[in-house]
């Protein structure tokens, strides 16, 4: 289990540790390495953020599509265009994120925050979701799966620190395989990051 808490200023920087996603998969077009943040205040989960690092080849295509001035950085105007396009592209599959509390689905809605960076040729995208109704965490099992049910993208959690908790004293995170949630004809078994708080 992992127990960690980071100050707000360190959050965005902490999501961009990612190197190239080295997933071995033959069918999907894109490999994505995910990290998540659980934001807990006053004993309630108030927000969730996901960081998605795109494989090198797909990152090159994204840079060609969205880095209009070719400087290798997404400036504010380019990020705005990117946010609109990716919200349209990923809104249908719910941004790959599925949150539940004690087995009951929790709606994330549309992301209220967005960021995109390039580092070492890898594009990392961050979506932040503020929960419409915060979820009490004490004694409950909060789970987040990040998966593309169509398997266009092979999504896997980072092996190194896949999840962070901000706030939430006494909270821990762990990883669990979910064979009952297998998809793509049952061939792909997703993993969940589990938040547990005293």
C-alpha cells in the first residue's frame, strides 16, 4: 500500500514523471500510462484528476496536430484548442475514468480542469473532475478504473506511484485486478486503484 499526501503546488508537477509508455499490445492504436489523484477534504472525496501519458508515436501525431507554431510547447491558445478537441473525442468514453464507491458508480461529469505538456517527446494530458456531490470516504471502498472499453487505447496504471492522495489523513491507496470487469471480449482485465480511509 502507498500512503502519500502532496501540497497543491506540487500536484501538477508530480503528474509529469512519466517516460514513454512501453505497453505490449497488438490491437490498440494508442498506449496510455495513467496516474490519478484523489482530493480529499473534511473526510470527503471532492475531486479526482487523471494524468494520461501518451506513447511516443501517438505523441508525435498529437504534437503535429496541436502545436500550431511548432515550438514543442503547448501554449494557452493551443491548449484551448486541444481541450475542445479532446473533450469531444474522449467525452463519449467518459475520459476512460470510472469511479465507484462501495460498488456504486459515481458520476464524474465533464472535466473542470485541463492541462497538456510535452516532455522528452511524450505528451501528458491532465483532466480534473470536481464531484457534484462529494463522497464520504471513511470506512468505504473508493475505486477508480481507467480503461478504454473499445480498446482503441491500451490504458494501464503507471507501475511507479500510480496514485496520490491530497488531504485525507489516514487514507491509503492500493491496486487490484478486476477480472469481473474484463472487456474486449473478456481478453483485457482492468486494474483499479483503490482508496481506503479510516
